[in-house]
């Protein structure tokens, strides 16, 4: 299947980066189709940890061409930081290897200032945004006043930047926030344009040609299904389409590309989310600390982008079934199974209860989950350390039972199981 779409089946942070890295070993293109540097994908290779917020994590493999698709919003500051980090690690980020869609939108300091001012104005009703300008950039895109990467190639780019900052300053003034001086923004972004112009391309055409030639394209989603602008826990969502169908519009691919697409859903062996919003299976106190970790290790449950501690809980099978339906997921990759080792028993949410009735599907999506109480099924835990396991047969019986119950609940097979942060700590279940 030339097109492989890797999508988060929860609230993001599922470990998509290391699953993309697994598939990228046999791929040709790795393409991000949504979001901006509010996302964070981590790949561990030996003693080296790569934390990427914009550049697709598949670029770590030398044969991969990395694409930033038209569905993204791009902060050049973050992009250059990542390019420098990769160069220092000996990874090429030449224009031949890193391609940027001309139709992707720019994030500017004005967007970041607006993001913070709007979040402050919401007070206690804030959405828990990262403050990185993602929402305002997508707002500008929707209202047809955004700046695209193609604008960087225009002779009057500085004038366009100036108009953009002036418009943002009017809104900032109404919010009681200080405005920005357009001159340094213009100068800085003119420099960015000079450095990026050789990377800007018609990536839609390039990906179409690659698929026509039988090459493998990994479509890499950011965040997760439950943060989708339409189908997530609205309004506690991100500003883009995070689901598998969004890969087509976010990369400029037609329906032909989806005909034989392989859709892989990435799900943690438990549930996490960052920021505000509903979380029916959330746990607290000692169990929360046990699942989250202390923050001493890079793989503990603290946001790659924000550093905020993640909320944690038991795996929610109702929301997983919803994500599988919305995305058309055909198989699952389960991450962080090793974190469950040592727990005497595990809880798996199999349904919701409301007014004495059981629900295994959501009547109106996941926006308002407050009336629902999770219904749990208890399963035996396992004591064994699974981090050295590489075959399904060598997993503890209780771990296999947990994964098999998850497969039965989801209705699609578990194909990959991550048992640690390292690249090779994967169990492939054929």
C-alpha cells in the first residue's frame, strides 16, 4: 500500500513519532499534514533523543524525503531550530530532502501575541492552548487574510508582513495587550524567506508523482483524533483536522490515493491528555503518579512541546471505537505497554452509563462527556518486565490477554506493540 496514514487515536501524545520511525525504515516520503509546532514527536535512537515539532520524524532515515504539507502552519523559528539540531546529528536537511508546501501558512510573532492575549481574556474558561499562535494562524487562513509560504517569494513580502502586523495590533489593542513593531518582524521574516526559498515547492504534485511511481508515502498526523476541530472534545480541541481523511486535504492528494491506503491508529496502553477538557477515565493520586512518572526520564508523561504534566487514566474503549470509525483505522499500534508492568490489576473502559442505560457508542460525539460514567472491566496485571521482549510469544500471558481484549473491543487487530522508548523495542504481531 503506497499511502500509509499514521494517526493518533486518543488526545495526542500516543507515540506516533516512534511508530512513524518504524515504518519509515522501508519508506520513501514522510509527510506531515496538519498542525504546527504545538505537536511534538519523539524518536529515541540509541543514546540520542530527537524531539521534532514540525519536521516529520521519518527524516531520521537517510532515504526519506520529508514534506511539510499545505495543511500545516509553520513557525520558521522552530523550523530552523530543528534543521540545525538535525544537521548537528549528521542528518541532511538539504532542499532535496526537506520540502515545504507553498500553500502552508506562516506563523508570526503577531499570531503568538494574539494567542496569549485571547487565552488570557478567557480567564477561567481558557482552552489550555500552547500559546504558539496555532489558532490565530488558522483563523487568518479561514478568513482569507493569512500569509502562505508562497508569499515569501513575492517582491512585496515585507509590505504584506507589515499589513498583517497592523491588523493584529488592532485586535491586540481591543484586548488591552501591547502591539508589535512591524519593522523587526519584516526584517526577520525577509531573512527567513531567503533561507527557505529553495525548500518551497508544489509538494502536492511531488507526492502525487511519487504515489504514481509506486513509492511509499507515510502521512504523519499531529495531535490525535479526540483533538480534531470537528470530531474532538470541542471546544477543547486543536485548530486543524487531525483525522486520517485530513491527510488527503492536508497534503493535496485526491481520493485515488486513499483507495488502498493503510490506516494505522496509534494508541497508548492507557489514556492521557494535556490541558483542559473532559476525561472520563482519569485517575489521580498514587496511581496517576505511577502512570505518569516523575519527569526524570524523557519518556515520562510530560508534554514534548509544553513540558506540562499529562493527565492520565485507564484506556477508554468507547473513545477508541469512535476513533477507529472516524478514521477508518485498519490496525493498531499500542505504545507504552511496559508502563503497565507491575500493576496487580488493570481497568479497561468498555462502555459508558447514563441514567441507568449503557452506551458503547457516543450519541453526539465526545464534546460533552460529563453525563457519562465509565463502565470498567477488570483484567489481571503482570509482574514481568517486558522491555526486552521482541516476539508476541514471549509476552506475559496477562499482557497478551490485555491486548487480545483490546483487539476484541476495537474490532481491528493489534499489529505493533511498543515495550520501551528505544527504536528496536517493538513487538511485531503478524
